[in-house]
């Protein structure tokens, strides 16, 4: 298993919901910000449909606040919410356009997103939002580089095409590449635990205990990769 390239300076992490980053990639983000990389978060929704019994009008702002606090713990200052409806993401032109706009705004070399496969493992269905978002992110990388697909981004928003994305890394089971996160597991636990109200609604277990169990599972050692703790990614390249 190969290392994810780290000869880049600016990256964005694009996911569907608050907490999606913290359940997997945050330990890698913490490593990269410690290297001095400029990492920014882009979230398609505010996760407003994510807490049972809490109306979306209250839930959305709460989850945005938790995500910003969580991001700050791993050294991320910029967190953008695109305002798409939680639970109803559609892999189509509207989502691709907004993601392409975000890529043009932030001008990353590395784009990170989450598993968009049908399942997490056999029999465990991935959510509709995750499936729609991840594939749209990969398409949006190409859209962001093409002046003719969404010309309104240039004409109306002043966002010039961006052809500088060198890689997209998808945090997914059965990965081909990995990041050594041995030194950042603890800060990743703290980052997930910042989603306190969300985790309290999931289980009666202590929030930090929940966070530790999830992060340790997501950052276990990987076959063929020389690190006690690692986060796995499939790597896509973009040329020309």
C-alpha cells in the first residue's frame, strides 16, 4: 500500500454532513495542518435532519457550530456550508455546479472526500447523501477546470476555471493509499467529541468513549502499510 502524496500546500475536504470528516479523515487533516498545509472544509448540507426530535431549524445551526468547533481542533479555520437539503442530495448539475464553484474559490491541489460506494461493507448500505456527494465531487473537479460547463461561475460569480487539482483522495474501505496518523489519533478523538449534541442523541455512552471507539476503528493499522495507525484512501489523479 502506497503513501498518499504530501507534496502539496492547499487542500479541501468535501463531505455531505457535519461529522462525516471526523468519523474518518480528521486524523489525516490534523497531520497535514501540522505540516503547515492550508486545509479548508466544504459541507454540502448543515446536517439539519440528523438529530431525532430536534427540528431542522434548530438542528442546522447547532450542527454548523459543532462542525466549526471540531474543525478548529484539527487546525482548520475555513468551513463552508453550501445549503443543500440534508437527506436529499442529488448527483446532478446543481450539486456539481456548487461544488465546482467551491473548488474554484478555494483553488486546492488536493481534494478529499468520503466513501461514495453503495455499501460500507457487504450488507451495510451507505447513505443516499454520501453516494450522491462523493461522485459529484470527482465530477466537479473536472467541471471546475472547464470554462464551458458552468460558464455562469465565471460570468456571474467571477470564479475563473481552476485546473490545479492534482489528486482527489476518497476515504474508503479497501483503500489503495494511506496516511500515517499515529501522532494525531488523540486530536481526532477530540475533534469528533466536539459533535457533542449529535453523539448524545446517538447513544447513552459517554461522548468521548464513543468518539474514541470510532476513531480507533477508522485509524487501525492497514495491511501492507508501515504505521500503527493509518487512514486509507483511494487516489484519483487529474491531468490535462
